[in-house]
């Protein structure tokens, strides 16, 4: 049942309040805006349960974002709260993403939860509401200033029992382990062994994970601990800020490369760091001056997915199959052969590249990548058009063999190897 259907309009403070109390008006406006946000999140299916709806309704987000206008606080948007040299370092995540993650965590009263990346403390507060007074929430932030602000906000919100720790979340927080749930709100390339050790058998680890760097393919799988392994269905799309500290991953030098001159939003932009794609497009730019340079030499009809979830499934398959020859492009004008976002792959010798739009294959410079692109789409259709959520993922400590052995692809990182299985629908 939709828990927002029986929400009554919040009554404004009555006019005989003497003297005029601005704080009461703000509280009333905040309650109205909270109701609107919850209705929106329910309609978007980010909130799917009474419990998560109630947590959002009772916790004013402005306690965690003081000094911002209420209308801004209740937009369904991420809000950056700290920058260093212009670069975002901390934020309050988008409420839709937070709600979806809270639903996936299947929280219940009495559970112990560890959060990595406290930020403002708002998500820790929602977690605390959901596990109730018998539960326990600990949140770790590497930035002492953020940790201290989060603890203050939580106390103001009436939740002083939530413990905020200043430190590198890569080590987890063993003092309160084991945990029923660990939720990571910072982007990862690997899983810390400490998280697995501190998670109960059968517990969930929800973590934003970059699985394919050249495509910047990020998922948020919910791994269930099964002995030394973790088993998940690939999760929602979504990315967070980069992890700092001992598990920080080297940053991409130039994550986007404008290929055409003029405003990037009107031109052709290579969106992620694929060295092969970068070399191919740079060579094309140098070798073929003139307006025809960015036009496809041939095109063929080939239906491909148009919605994000299924494009994510195709991207995963592409990334696993062709590795660092995969790329993602954005075109601001039809003159380049397509408009919008598209996946692509460079051919095996680097002479040509094929772009996969929602309805066509476009071949640039040479059609050498065409057979692979066709085979990829055939395979995706033969697998019943999987979306990004349909790929099983198992994480095992690097160097150990999974049992039983699995068909699929493997991505080895320092601590864990991720085995991406054949999609099940
Ligand atoms: C996106 S914000 C957290 C958002 C918050 N949990 C929420 O959902 O609103 C990411 C936070 O992670 C913190 N962080 C980055 N690297 C970290 C690390 N190694 N250990 C703990 N916290 C880290 C940053 O300081 C930042 O405050």
C-alpha cells in the first residue's frame, strides 16, 4: 500500500500565536516539503516501504544542511558540502539514491550497521531510525571536520547514540563488529578485507563499485557474505565521490576529452579513459582534417537498448568482452552521425571504431570493429536482453578459486577478484 496516500496536509501554525514565531513557520514549511519529497520518492519507486517513508518523514534534512534555504534542501538532488581546490570532497547524496539503497539494505530493528563515509550524517540518521533504539549505527569519515559536523548534526536531530568516528574507513570499525549491514557511500574499485571480516555471515555489504574503468561503469551491488566469498546480483546504477586514504584509486588524468573545437556540449566528447579509444580518436583528428572527419563511413540498422538499465547491461557485456577497447561518446549534434550518448569499441588493430546507438551501428574510419559489434548485440539478444541488474557477481579473495567454478568474466583487483556470471533473467 502507498504509505503516502493517507498523508494529511500539514496544518500551518494558527494566526493567534503570539508573538509571531518564525521557527514554527519554518518547521511547518519543512514538514510540507518533506511530505512532497516522500510522495515524489514513492512515485519514483525509490521508496518502497512504510518504514523508509516514515524515516524520511520524521527526519528534517535541514538539520544536516544548516544555512541552506529549505526549498533547496528538499530538492531530490545531491548537495556538495565541501570542496578542496574546487573539487567536491563531501556531499549529502541524492535522496532518491539514498532511499533506494536503504530499501536494498532490508534493515530491521535491532541490527548493527556500519557506514563508510558519514558526510553530513543524514544517511546515518535514517539508518538509525530504521534499526531503532535496540540497533546500533557507527559511521566513519576520513575528514575530521566532516566527522565532527556529522556528530553535531546527529545530536541536534536527537540521535546522539549514533557514533561517528574520524578515520580511514578502509579499516572498518572493529570495536563494534560484527555488523549485520555495512554500507559504503564512497566509490570503490575493490573491497576492503576488513569489511568482510567485520560482516556477519549472511550479512549485507552494499557498495558502489567501479567494475569497468574505461566505461566508468559503476554499480551498487548488495553482496551477501557466504563464508569467505560475497555473492550479489549486480545492483542499481550510481556513483559516489572517490575514496581517499589507503584504498584510494589513482585518479584518471583527463576523464573527458573534447574531440571537436567549440563548446563541448555541441561537439563530440570521449567520456571515459579508454587508452585505445583516445589513441584512435586523436589519430583520426590528426590524419583527416576537414568537416567529414567525424562522419561515419558506413552505417547499418541494429536495434539496441534505449533505456538506461538495459544500456547498462549491454555496457557490462561490452566491457567484459572487449576490455579497454570499449568507450563511451557523447555527441551534441546529428552532424557526427548521432546525437546523445552511445557506447562503442575500437577495432582490434585500431584502424576503425564502431559506435552503437539505440538503432544503428556507425562505423568510423574503417569497419574493422563491425563483426565484433554485431556479435555483441546478437549475444545480448540471445541472453534475453539483460539489464545491469541481471548479472550475478561473486567476490572472492584474490588468489582463491571460487567453488564451484563459474562461467563468465573475472576482474582481478588487489584484494578481491570479481566474477561476473552469465546473466539470469
Ligand atoms: C558522498 S559523501 C557521504 C554521503 C553520506 N553518507 C550521505 O549519504 O549523504 C562521502 C564521504 O566519504 C568520506 N570519505 C572519503 N574517503 C573516505 C575513507 N577512506 N574513509 C571514510 N570516509 C571517507 C568523505 O570525506 C565524504 O564525507
